[in-house]
């Protein structure tokens, strides 16, 4: 880590740390770590850097949490938020509307592929997925097919923590303490080609794409087509370490969904808004979903918002008569958040951030692939500005770490060592151990080299500790 002078407001670190220990319950965190050691307290962001309360400076290699796509410290977005709060701080879109929600819905419909023309706002990604799940079930009831209520997703996939979204999430360890969860969630293999043989497949990546897609058909047939409402898939699966779709995968999935009357939902909470180089990764991969869920990068995190973008086909039953979708959120389509989103999307267009990602992604990949010369690095995968580095015990056999080894490697060493070295990113053990990178979309080759240098140093030390 490096220090900076006269750029960070002075904070009483000890006082903040004690208050955190006394009262703060952090998300997805072991409170015992906070109790014993405290937690880093981040107080400032600028560009692709963040600072803690001690004045130390770090490279934000995860855009906060796949969120700050346009970078930290955009005064323009803060000013837009303040101006809107003065004019209309809040009003719901429950039977009323306000200009920002209308304009943002129009903009998102313009960006979305095909006939996805209706936008239902929420305040985050989990709520957007929850909305899609409830709407899928209700849609089929309106079609006179009420038994279609099950949903299919992929192994190790994360789709959120609300009760419905949790049923779609494919990480057993995140669900067992809350069981019984909402029923109806079923799992199929993901698209981790690096581990394809362990799934029972041995062939080319093109063949693997068809094989993985056909597992969805197999699950639909096994459960019965008249019981399956929707398939939820991230264009690039996050949890487990950035699994891009093999060639032909989504085209085959679309065929299967059409054949069995199953809705296809693209969960773009992470991949939307430039992360893969387009407004939506569905465009990148030629996916035509029935719904898109999105959130994070829509405002670059400057204000919370989420949305479910819906096709004309699904919206049709609600156009007439008394049919209503009795679902919503107090802060969905919030005037301040919608204003910030519109200004954030303006920045994307003015600075051509989508084009920037498409131009520089191959360089980012090539830079990270230099790490393949390290014995601990088994695979580098991903797309856009979204990459995962899988760690292994043996490159030749692709042997992974057991749970105890993974605990020591990731939690015991890697996470802290990377942060101490000046890089905030994610060391993830929800599948095989990976390091994930999703930096702001504003960086380029110079910063890629900086990331690679820090990773090389820490991964080299990690190997000596095994």
C-alpha cells in the first residue's frame, strides 16, 4: 500500500473502529474478524483509487463490488444528485410517475436488445431478480398454465439473497442456514470449461457449449415442461470465477426455451453497463432474453437502483383490463437515483466507455495471462473488464485445494496480502479458489501492468507458503 498527503479528510480511526466493533453488522462477513482485528475503513475514492481512514491508498480492482464502472469521485454525479434532491427528493411510482423514471425507462428500453421495452424499477440487483421470478410465475398463470412455477439456474451461480432470488442462487452454503427457501429452484452445470472433465465432458469448447445447454433441456424434460417457468443465466457467471459462455451456448439455450415454452432471463446485474463492452452483455453474445435484470453499474454506485427490463410478450397481459402486478418497492425508480443514472449513462456515451472496454479487453486479458507462468495459476478467464484467475495446487493435474487449504490460502493470506500490497479485489472460495478483477472501465494498459505486478508478487509468495 502507498500513502497520500493532504488528500484525505482526517478521521479518528480508533474511534471509528471501536464504534464499528460495538454496533456495525457487516454484510457477507465474519463478525469475529471485525471483533478481533477491526476492518479497513474506506473514506475516499477518486478515479480507480480508494483511501482508508489511515491515509493509505489502494487500487480499486473490483469497482467497489462490480459497481463503480465510471470511477470514483465524479463531482458531476454528486451535483446531479444534490440538484434533484432539492427539486424532488422523493415520490413513488405507485400509480404516479415523475420525469426521471420515465426518461430512464425510455433510455434502458432503447439500449436493451429486441422487444424488451418495459422497465420495472427496484433498488438493487436482488430485488430485480425477485421481480423477474414473481413476474415469470404470474405470467404463466395469466396464460392459464399455473403449474409452470419452477426455475432453472446454474451450479455455484449467485442471483441474490431475497427468499425468491435465493432459491435461484446455486450456492448451497449460502442457503442451508435459511432453509426451507422458496421452492422450485433447480441446478444445471455451469460453463466452466476448465473443469469440464470433472462434469463428465471431454471435447472441444464448441461441443462443450452445446453439451452444457443440453443439460438445461434435460432438466426441463425431467421436471416436466409444464412445471418450468424460466431459466436464469448470467451472460458471464460471476460466482466461481468469471465463466464466459462457450460459442453457441446461448443460441442453443434460446432454442430450448422456445421449444418448451420457458422464459429466458439474463441476469445482468454485473455484466450490464459496460462491464463486457456493451450496454448489455446480451448484445455482446447475441442473446435474446425475455427479461434482463440489472443494477450496479447503472449509476456507477452513486445512488442505489435496479431494474427488470421486460419483453412486449410478457407485458401484453397487463396492457388491458384490470390485471395488475401487485409488486413494488418504496424506493424503486427513486427520483435522485434515476437522475444520477441518466447522468452516468451520459458519461458513458460522452467518454465512449463501452468502446474503450472493447478496445482494451484483449490487452487486459493478455496482461493477466502472463501470470500463467506461475505454478499456482491454473486458468485465466473472463471477458471485457471482468476476469477470474483460478488457483491450483498442481497445474498438470488441475488439482484444487481442499476446504482447509483454501481457507488458509484465501482468508488466511491472499485477501490481506493483496490489500496490503495496494490492490483491492476479491479472493473468492465459493467454487474453486479464484482471484476476481473488475476494475473501473476508465483504466488502460498502464493500470493493467500495475495490477499484474501486484498479483505476481503476492501469488509468488502464496506459492512459497503452501
